């Protein structure tokens, strides 16, 4: 921890090679001293021996003062000019977006594909997870990079603090939407498979992405078919009143109005997972997502 003076300001140890007349006061070899600057100026010190001192013009003049120094990487810096624009987003204050020279187009060129989000929605037991895995496998066989965000899997970690109450369901979808957006920005084909029963929440996730990059896939399977499958035994528990707010039983499911792809089952006729995956892949090929 850095030594402090009586005012609580950090002291800087600098070798005798460091000197700048009129700027650093009382410096001698191996000694501690205060950094004294003109108002608004900034100083950069090389921590490996103070080989260079950089001074940047300030907005004020005429008075001198001491400022605390904040470590940044391999040097310390003080700045009173050109303060970056700070933002407040939700409950986060004083935050700033840092740009990187490697962008989405660069990553897509590297992967030879375009990042997007395939959002698979439908009732419990409609086959969302099965389709997601089949689709991921088919893309992998074509040399395309994808990642599945399964609703249950995400609740094992990132969203383990959320219940199935209405407000927590909203937050569950919001978080997954934000993570899916990051995957798409990385150039990856992100496959999100979860009930996501409320139309408003799905549209909010769509709004996070550029137009066309959110591909909603609706597994339109009748409730009675899903209930007859009941792979987790949840419908039985819901019917017995042991689970409250279960989608399709005592909580609504809002079907998509204008989704990109609808995979429908009528009667006992049902497409295989691989056939459904090929339908989605055909859409991706048509829209140019499988090439850079």
C-alpha cells in the first residue's frame, strides 16, 4: 500500500534521475515526495525508473495543488482535462463504453459466418432443447460455431438466484437476451431455447439486436401433446396444484405473432429434430448467416 501524507495523499518514490524543474518538489534519490502540479495539468510517471515525464495542458492556471495518483496499468496518471464522457445506465453510474479495435465484422470474417440469435420458444415439452441440440450439431457438422443457452442450464448458474415468479421471469429473459447479444456480437450463432412465455419480453430481446439478427422460432405444439409427453413430470405436478404459475396450466403462454419460423405439429404428425434443424439452417443460408 502506498505511503500517505497527513492529507491522505499518496507519496511517490522516484530515483534521482527523475527531475523536472518547477514541477516535482523536494525529490532526491530514494526519497519520498509530493507531486505538485499546476491546476488542470496531468503528469505521467514511468514506474520502471521514471524515464519520462509527460505534461498535458490544463484548463486552469495560477494555483498549485497536490492530487492523488491512481495506478493504471504500468504507470500512474493524473488528469484534469479531456475527462471521458460518463454514463448512467439503470443503477450503474459513472460508467464508460470502451471501444476495441477488433469489431464484429472482424470476428465474423475470422469465423466465416454472421453472428445472430435463434430464439426457440414454446410450451414445456414442445421439444425446444431437443431442437437446439440438433441445430447446434448440424451447424457444427458444417463447420459453423454456435452456442446453446438452454433455459434450465442457465438457471444452474447465472440465473440461479431467480424464481419462477412473474418479475423473476422477466429478469431471467432479460439476462439471457443480454448474454445472447454478446454471443452474436462475437460472431457466434447463439441458440436460446426457453419457454419465454410473454411476448413483451421476447420483443425486448429482439430490440437488443440489429434488425434481422433475432430469429424467433416457434415450436407450435398443442398443450395436450406437450402434456402427454411431460418429460419432467411438471404438468402432473401442476395439475395436482403442487406447482403454481405453470405455463399453459395456470399461467398464460403468448404465442408469437410475426415470428421468422414456425414449426408446427398437427395431430400425430411431427417432424424429427434433424428435419426441424434443417428447416432453420435453410433459413440461415437464405439470409446469408452461414458466410461472412
